[in-house]
C-alpha cells in the first residue's frame, strides 16, 4: 500500500524530471531565437542518445557492484556478524531508542541497514530500512505520527552513514579515474559531520541524554579517534592525503571482504552458496535501476546541452565571486541541489559533472564527496514514512535537512582541504 507521503514523493520526482525537460526546451528556444544558435537542437538530441548509451555502460558495472556486495553482506548475516553488531550496539540503542525493547527484530534490521549504508549500497539499504521501519511501527502508539525511534532512525539514514562508498568508486572507475578510491577519506570526514549534526539535532529535540555514561562510552572514543585522525591529516601535504586516502580505501575494502569470509568459514557457513544467494538479490535490485538511470541521465544531458545548467551555474558563480569567495566549487553544486529530492538525479548530475569536467577535476571530486556525504532527504521521508502510513513527521524534516546542509558544507570544505 502506497501512503500519502509516497504519492507526494512520486509527484516531486515527476515534477523534477518534467521540469528538467521544460527548462531545457525554453533555454534551447532562447539560444535559437535570441542567440541565433540553430545547432542547439542537434546538441540536445545528441545528448539524449549519448546519455542513454552511458546509462547502459554504467549499469553493467553497477550490476556487478551490487551483486558482489549483497553477496558478501549475506555471508556476514549468515555468519552472525550482523547479529553480533546488533548485540554490541544494544546498550546504545536502549538509550537512544528507549521505546524499543532489547532483542526486538527492529534492532537487527537497523544494524543491517546501517551496514548497507556504510558500504554505500543505498539501493540495497532501502528495502532493509523499510522492513526496520515496519518493525518500529509495531511499537508506535500512534499509527499516523512518527515515533521518536522512527525519527532517529530516519534522520540517521538521511544523514548518509556512508563509510565505504563502493558505488562512487565504481562510477569513478567506469569513467577512467586514475585512482577511484581517492575520495575515501574526504567522504568519511564529510559524512561524519552530517551524521553528527543529525544525531545532535534529534537529541536536542527528543531530549536524549547524550551525556549518559553508556552513550558517552560509545560516542567519545569515536569522536576522539576522529579528532586525532583529523589532527594527523592536517600535518600531511595534499599529495600525501590523496595517497593515504587511496591506501585506506583499498585496504578497508579488501580487509572487509576477507573478514566476512574468514568469520563465515569459522562459523561453518557455506560461503559460496551464501554468496550466490545474496548475489541473486543484488541482481534483482540492480536490474530495476536502469529505467531510472536512463530517465535522469537523459534529463540532465538535455539540461546541459541546452545551456540551461551552465546559465544557472554562471549566476551562482557570479554571486559567489561577488562575495569574494573562490568559485571552483560551483560546478559541483548541481549534485547538491538535486540530492535532497532524487538519488537518481544526483547520480546523473555526478556522472555528468565527471564527463564534462573530467573525472579527476576539482568539481568532479567535490561532487563525488557531496554524493557520498548527503542523502535523498525528501525521498527517504516519503518512502520510509509513506510505507507505514505516517502522516505527521514532527521534527524529522528539520533535523534531516540540517544534517543534509552540514554534509554539503563539510564536503565543500573537505574538498578544498584535500584537492584544493
């Protein structure tokens, strides 16, 4: 059953997609009638076919990426790693979500959802997150109003818990990046900022006692570790930062795979059969994405070819330049502007920025960090709350947008630190 919020989310995406084409049409007509450029329509049509071709090329690699990681996630689940993390995080959840009883099925699903998000598998995380939201709804005393636990879960999702953005690595590899994992550390730092702001904003609204000894025992070591790590990074040159980001990204990626396999083997899990079972699910998830990818990439392509996107960016660039700030980040903003509404549109904007400016250009690198440290806030709100019939979101929207804003600002700042 699709709730009112889901219908609203669909209307937003319909309006956004149609708006791209109508804006492109107006811009193309203006270039022809006012600027005398009769070639603009040929460029627009060419971009449609070029973006359709690019969609298929990206999709081939996306099939492999989702299939691979959902296979390994299934091994982790069968080996009890996810359940172990759920028990490990149990005391923290009991303080942050006091209305959820210990051992409730929602806790395991929340942990699995966070794991999928941490790996950057947002398309795989969504169905798991919907199951978690339904379990939390069974504890909700008011079926049409979001509970505190549901709001915290949603805001943490909307804050983008990406620690290992494998899909962004995949896009960069597809478009010829010399080192696809170079954005690992910048995304880690930016997503930490968005998640921290999301957690603090919800804590203030729900009067959560973050100074509780148990909560501090979880949060303080992480905060101190991150702070010390940032202090260490501040002593390194830009070249050393890029090299360290590459090393840690690849080491973490492969180390996680080996850990899943070893624990699975020790627990006598049939790792190959389990991997294939999870991989089949990945294939099913991936095959449904192609229409959305084609739709959004083609819409963004005509927006760029018509000159509308460049005109909007020039206006923002002029405004930023007027304030005296550096304007190089402006070309990365299309990803940030559409990300709250549509993940597929933001993905299309990211890929288009990489193609236009170069996959290792400053705008493309900053756009990749923005993509990895922000989330589709309105889409998440519509789908997660709509799936369980929530009509009153309370403070979820404000907290989620605050986390989104923090993620964008942190991504731009970290981008200048690492790549500027």
